[in-house]
């Protein structure tokens, strides 16, 4: 059974800091890994999708890396802003392709 | 706008009442999913469907039923609501197995009293 862990569970940083969120998974047989953002009381917004054959994806100030063999992914946020405050979730799609397994998220607070 | 639409957005039920949550997508996705999100538990898969007329159990299926009579719609039913089913429910959809991402709806907040 795939298990996804996100560390840290919560993070508070001053504005402007570069930061790294971590995601690990137990079964390396995956199709892809997806990072989501969730604002309080809202739905999930997809940030980045990394295929199993890729090493990283970039979108603006966000960069996600994937090391499938070690079961790890990181989300790098450059020059953090208060508007980045949210919960960040990673999810892996198993090689069977049917299901997405989520981590419990990292709650990020960026202080002005 | 193309996407996943969930109705209703909020609902309060009394214990023992029944209700149906509707999920509709207009992206011609084959796969559809129902998740519940609870504090400290993350998102857990309730049921899913890999095509019209098919359904399968996820991680926490007890107390729920689903139907996929049309490709674009996926219904989640609670036959006899219990307080333990108080949660936020999310629907998602995707193209068939392969290198595709998921699109999520905005959620239904359900309270069972």
C-alpha cells in the first residue's frame, strides 16, 4: 500500500525567504506526482505535475523535483510572499494508474 | 469554464437522513473520484469510477454508495447519515490511466448532527 509523508507538517517563515517542502512515498512504482495548493475552506489547485520519467518541473517561483528511486520529491518556493500562505499537498499516482494517494500536507505561513 | 462542479456546496443533515452529492465534469474525463478530507487525516479515497457504468471501492467506502450512469456525472450517496460522515467531500476527475493529472472540484462541506 502506497504511503505518502510530508515534512514538515507546518512551517512559518518571513517574507522573502526561499523554502523547501518535502514529500516522500513508499512505493516507487508511480506514473506521476502532483503538487497542490489548498487555501483555507477552498478546493485543491494543481501547481505542478511531474511525470515518472522527469526530474523536475518549474512554474514561476515554484520548482518541483522528483527522485523516484529514493521515493522523494521537493517543492522549492523562491522569494516567498504572504500570498503563498496555504497548505501544500503532494499526491502520487500509482503505476496501476487508477488512484491518487495524498500526503497530509504542509501548512505554510509567510509573515510580512 | 471547463472543470469539475460539485453541488451542493454546503449541507447540514440530521442523523439517519439521506442525501446525494453530485459531481459533474465537462472535460470528457474517463476517471472520476470521491474523496473526503478530515483534519489530521488528509484526503482519503471513498469510491472511484474508471468509466461510465463502473464503480470501485476506495480506502473508506463504508456508509457510501456511488453511481456513474453518465460519463460526465458521478453521484455519491449517503443512505443513513452518521456524525462520523461530517467532512469535506471533494470530487476529482482525470483522463484514463497514464501520465495525466487530476482536476478537483471546490468541495462540499457536510455536517451531520
